[in-house]
């Protein structure tokens, strides 16, 4: 069994690749819920939805999130009331939030609803929210104002300086049923190429997760979300720098080194592979930009093959040009 | 100032007529919230919305409720989850429920949200929910099962036998701010042609309302929702019979006689006018089927003129054929 720590778009593509090369029933995604938010009374789980829609093959390919062919009549009508409309909820997407919210109000747990939604979309991969308890990522900006994740990410388009990040509720949040079991019993734990600070960070903050990964560090493989010094998507590069790290593959290695034995970095970063190794993290070089299903599947093979090798020189991945 | 006790469609048309002949700012609608329901985590106020959409001129003319030109993409998408979809929520209509629910969760009262929604639609009439506290109409069916109003009305299409009706929460619900003041200070209180049992009944069940109306019975004018022995819309006829009354204009008179001084009945019922008077209720005969704005306005004039006359023989209304 393979366990995958997941943020949104990058993780969704990683899972697509993994399920192309491994029986989907053998894959468990442990998904960040620090981005979850309540809006217009609805409970919204952006990362869970992005992954679900991607695995179901209905994601909007232009954005990597939301549904393909979506309409926005409800949002348009909300403008009349002067309500928050910077968080765009499509009409069909609303059904997911309505169903989840209705079930939560009936007393179901987020895990239970996630399973129901996964089943409705016919997913093979098993998705677990990191916790059924609320954890909310909050960011302190340079002006000392603290904002919720979606306000930072969507409303402010993450183009503001962040001074610090905290995961409200993480200190008391219990891992959702099955999370620690999956992270303990998996042959490999994959850290998807998601934002290490605000997508992987909240999962690590849930009680027991970091300890579990640290204990099995040699079989934990991460894929760097930073390629050639920049995040493929979102503010991972900025955040790494703003929080005192480096926006580079070695920066990611140093950020994760306590519990990640191997880091897969992009070919574009081959020249800094030694610097990754210097952080005490085994380094594998491979194409990591999952522009196509084929690249995602190749990356999945690389990730699975990388496991077990915790020291040694940088290696070219199987299937990578030049190998 | 004119106060109007309101259910949904019939009341919405009555208000349309009244605002055509009286300054809308002089009209206060006290609206039934016994039909309100929570669905998919959303707070839904069907009667308030029907009235709002009608007064804003955007109601679906085919149904008398919901928005014209509506789409149902969210509902369609909800079917995937096996969620309740017999209560059809249009995509644009969802915005109203999202806004209301969001504001209620922020701590606003239903009165406050109603005012905000009214303002957003530019309504002249002032709408007050009967109460900011929850009152839920529940119906015991012949098989002793008790169902919520919307389940009876929408899911079961009110084609089941009702043994009794109760208004859960009414015993402790306080009238919303302004309700008793409006009912006390209005020159006339109009009881709209709404279902006397399940639309007007919940309003009467709120503390102080019946007492207030009884004390000023002579200036309370109702319009019969029963024409020629049948309800124009919905199950008012069935309910009156099932609860031991009569599905007739005199049946309505007897049902309301404790606090209604005058009943306006349709021309089709002219032959039972004496029976209405026999119930101790002054009777006015006029066209009451508001098929057009003109008929609604004429009916409004009749209602306003009827006030003050509490005894005497049946009179033809001004503007009515034959008058």
C-alpha cells in the first residue's frame, strides 16, 4: 500500500500518475484540510475537491481545480447581495459543498462524507482528510494582520508578504480514522509536490504524523514542488523564502529533511542535486512537471523506484532522458 | 399603514395589488416562517422568497414561486450523491439561500437578513418574518407518521390525509421586532388569501398575535383562499375538511371568525354570502382570483374599502361587475 500526503493540484496529478501504475485500491491519499473554509454557510474542502474532480476526470483542465464546463449563475446572483464572491463556486461544484454541508449538519464526520463523495464519483483511490477536527491555516502578513488561508490565497492572490503561518486547531486535532494506520503500514509514503508550507505543513502539524514519518524516514519520498527556483503553481517559492528558507530544490530538501529520506527533483535542477544530498536527503532527478498523464505515470514509477535507496549519488530516474 | 398576514403565492399577489393602490412604504407584510426548512445546510424561507421575488418582478410566472429563467445545475449535480432533490433549488435562487445562511451563521437575525434581501431587490413593501425564532409546521398523517411541512407539501405533494397540525416552537417563539407594533398600529390588518391552516395558522400561533387581532377584529379583513369549494392553490381545501371544518368560504369564515371582522369572498361564492354572515363575519363579494395585476389592484381596493364595515348585508365591491 502507498500513502500520499496531499495538497491540491500537484497532489491530484501525482495521484493520477500513481493510479496509472499501481492498483488504485492500494493508494491512500491523506489530504490537507487546513485550507477548508466555511462560506455562505457551506463547508468547503478545496484540496479534497480538487483531488476528487481530477481523479474522476471532470476537473477543469484550464485551472486544475473546479469542474469542467462549469456555470456561475449562483455566484452572479450573489453579487446582488454584496456577498463575498471572490471565492468562485460553480453551480455544479456547489452540489459537492451542499451535500458535504448537509451531511456534516446531520452529524456525519468529514471522513464519512469524503468516502461518500469518493464513492459517488467512482474513485479507486481512498481519500482521507488529515483530520475530522477543524484545522485552519492562518497567515500573519507583513502588516501584522492575520488572514485565513483562502483570503490569502484567493482574495489577495498570495501577492502579499507573509511573516508567519500557523495551523489553528492543529494542537488538538486528532488524525482522521485510518491516517496514522496508513502512514505506518504503507510500503512507501509519498509527499506529493504540494506547497510544503501550507499544504504539507498542516498535515505534519496533526498529532502523530511527523513522529510517524520521522520513524520511517527511509521510505518517505517527496517530489519537489519547486522547479528551477520557482513554484509550478501558487506561492510555495515566496513562502519558503519569507519563512526563512530557500526557493529551491535544496530548500525543499532542508525543509523536509527531518522525515523525508528521498527527494525527487526536476531535471532542470540537476545541478543542485549535490546540495540536496548535502541536506542529508537522497536525491533522484527526473521530469517532474506533470503536463501529461504519461509524465505523471513516469514520475510515479520514479517515486516508487526511488524508495529504499537512502544514500548514494544522484541517480537518473528510469525513463528519464539520459538514463 | 396596512399590515398583511402572509403565506406565499396568494399573499405575494395580494401585496402586488396593495402596492399598486397604496404607497408601498405604508405596507408591512408579516410573513409565515413555519414552512422554513434547513436543506443541505442552507436555511430556506419559502414564503419570504416567494413574496420577495414576486414584488421584485422576477418570480417564475408559471409556478408563482422561484425565479424566472432559472437553471438547475446544482440540483442535477446533487443527484450523483443520492441527496434530497425533491426540493428543487434553482442556481440563481441558491444565492438567496447562501446569502441568508451565511448571514445567519454570522449571527444576524432572520429579520435583519430579510431587510437586507428586501433592500437588495429594491422592495418598497416592508417584510417582517413572523418570528426570528424557529417555528416549524409539522403534520401528523393518517398513518400517525409526523412529517415536516416541506415533506408534506413538496415531497408528498400534499396528497395524503392529515390528522393534525402543530407549530413546533410556537409556544416559545417571540414575534419578530416590529410585528406586534405593526399589527397594533395598522389602520387595517389584511389576512391574505393564503392557506388558513398552514400559512396563516403559524403566524396566529406566535405569542400575542391572535390576542392583538382579536382586540381589533373590526378592522381585520381576510380574503378567502377558497373559491367555489376549492383552494386556488395547495391543500387548503383538504386541510380544512381533514381538520374538521369545511372547504368553503363560510368554512373559512368560521375558521377565522374569532379575529376577522370581514371576509372578502369570490363572486363564485355569492350564494353562500349569507352563511358567511351567519358566522358573525361581515361579507364582501368581489373577484378574488388574481389572474392579472389589474384584478389584484381591484381586490386591494375592495379590501381597503371593506374595512370599518362590520355588519350589514353582503355588498358588491366597488369595481366588481354588477356594482
